[in-house]
C-alpha cells in the first residue's frame, strides 16, 4: 500500500503531535484531560479544573472568559500552539 502524506494531512499530524506534547505536560501536573479537538487549525484541549489552573490564573498566565450572562466562566490559556480550557459554573 502506497501512502502519500498531503500538505493538509501533514498539518493535522503536526497539530496532533503538538497536542500530544501539551497533554503529556498537563498529565505530569496531575491534570485530567477530558477531550482534544481541533478548531480552526488549532488544537483545543479540554481539561478538568485543577489546582494547576488556579496557579496559572494567579500568575497571569491564564484568564477567564464569562458567558451565559455571567452564570458560567471558562478558564483559558495558550501554550505551544494549543488552547487549553476548563469550565466552571458560578452559583
């Protein structure tokens, strides 16, 4: 079987390798990975909230986005070309 890697496929493979590296780093911090998807050519890694997230917020390396009339918020940060996010609810 002859397999040809196109430019598009190479881009996806590159995205997945990058995401894999970020996932490994997060797992080493004890973070639970919920899912990995690609959005607009950028890997997006959904994680469970963890103390590591709080430390990033306090250090100014992550921020919150508010939604649903401020009833919920999502923590986000970008690293190595990937977006990492977690969701919190406000009650």
